């Protein structure tokens, strides 16, 4: 791999623009689906919580085997099929609405099945990235991708709120479907990188009879051991899971809070979420220079120590100035998350051999998005039993303390990324370089 920027690699640009389209659609749908449930179908806090739970439940059900499956498949095919599936699912919502047959059960089905497609898309996109740009460009490439996620949060959620307010929520969901379709068409131009060999050095003796490849269970176990058996990867996973748990508790209840208690329009909710996207963008842009000046691990540790307590500002949300105080806390929290995403994803990709990337990413996704499913269920249950604001305080407390596993781990003393893991043997994937 040459020292050229990843932006000069055609396949990276293709993946980036396709991800921009899918992020736009995902964030518009993130605003529109719960607002359809609350405003059009009169859903309760518990039902909104169930909708959010189903959107992430797939990571608990198929998250771990998906990593092993993706490690055996061609990544472009996985990405294209996942986007096409989401486009078909989302377009069914406005069609049912315009025909007068939309129900909460259909929203549940769309949330669950699109979550399954997201499992495969997320694992495949994070697994193919090191193959496209080379491990020496991971921080720069991940910074670009996290920045893109932040821009998607800003543009997508602002647009989602505006579209719901101006054109109705079903029209906003139709835009989501079109965005996923456009992403699938763009991904056709991505080079179809071959799948890594299913047999890895650590699992060489775990194959099925008559083959050198390990079975599905052995492959899943190898991914789990790689993540949970390493102190740094384990700390990253625990901090990220606790962060997701807190965020999801808050996010699940915000549509109910804004619409029913604060009597604010959909655009205000989209703007609040977009403020978080601005923080995510700024954090992703600051991650590399901070890490270069302060040190890789110290940046992660200090960001948590100095910024995470802002989580206690979010439950103060209410009328007037309290809304702005909560918005400022939200901005700071997402700034920290942007830094965490760039540095944490780069660290875990750098510490993982190519043959384990799918399973490592799936293990993280299982833990992180599983926390989202649990958070949504908790938010719905506690929102019904204890009320909105006590539940928001639980979410804020989790966000304020989630940094501790990383802060108390060996990561805090790490100055730079580790050397890439050794390659056991040449493979077709190892030959994939820049375009």
C-alpha cells in the first residue's frame, strides 16, 4: 500500500458516498417511524419502546453468527442486498398509509426486519474498510466515516423533522426508502473483494470432519475470545455498551416527551437530535489531532473524565432555558462519542487479523446494539411505571459514568496504535490494495 490518502482510492470513495446515502435515509427514518407511531397510531411510551427494541433486537438474535457468515461472503453482495431489503421494507409504510391499512404491527415488522438487514450492512462495511484502505490509513478513514455519520445525524434528522412537519411522516419514510435504493445502486461500483479464508490460525484444529475450516460455533467462539479475552478490547466494548444503553433510554422517550409533554413540533425534535450530530462531527474531526498531541489512550481517558458528566444535564430537559441546557449537555456527550468512535474503532481494527474482522465487528455490534435493544425495552417499561423524567435520569447517569471501563484499563496509558497483527499466510484478500 502506498502512502497516498484514502481519498485517492476509488473504492473508498464509493463506499463513502453509498454510506452517505444510507445514513441520510436511516436518520430520516429514525425520526419518522416513532413519530408515526405516536402521532398517527396513538402509541404509548411502552409501544414506542417496543418499536425501538425491535429495531435493534436483530443484533442480539443474529449478531454473532452474522459475523461468521460475513467472513465467508463477498462483502459487496452483502451490502447491496441489505440496502435493497431496507428500501423494500420502508416503502411498504407509506404504501400502507396511503391505502388506509397502516398498523402498529406493520411498523414493528419493518423495524425488526430492517434491523436484520442493518446487522449485515454494518458488519460488512466495517470489515471491508481495512481491505480497501490498508491498516496504516484506518484512523483517517474511520475519522471520515464517523464524520459522515455525524453529518448524517445533522442533515438526516433535521430533514426528517422538517419532512414530517411539512409533508407528513409517511412521506419522510418514502424518502428513506429512496435513499437506501440509491445507496444499493452506488455500491454496485464497489470492487467485489473476495471473502477471507474461513480457517484462521487460532481455529486450525476446530474444523468440521474432512475440511480445514472451523464450524460456525467455533468461529463465533473465536471472535468472542478475541474481544473478551483482551483487556483493551473488553474495556472498549463495555464502555461503548454502557454508552449505548444510556443513549437509547433517552432517545426512546424523546418523541413522547417532545410531542406530548412539551407540545413541540416534529422539527424541534429533529433539531435537538441534529445538535447531537454537530457534536459528533466536531468530535470526529478533533480525534486525530488530539491523539497526536496528547496520546491515543490519554485522549480517550480524558475525554471521558472531562466531558461524560455532561450526561447529567440531559434529564433537566423541559420548557424554556432547560431545553437549551439539556441541548448543551447533548452536544458535549456526542462530541465525546465522536472522538470515541474514531479512536476506538481504529484501535480494535488495528488489533484484529483480517480473518477475524467480521467476527470482531459482529461481537462488538452484538454487545453495542444489544445494549440499544435492552435500553429501548427498559425505557418503555420504566417510562410506563416510573414516568418519563425518572427514566431520563437513569439514562443520564449511565452516560455520565460509562467512560470508567476505558479510563481504568490499560488503554489510558497507550500513546499510539499498536503494530498490525502478523499475517499468517498470503491470501487473495491480503493482495487487495489501493485502486
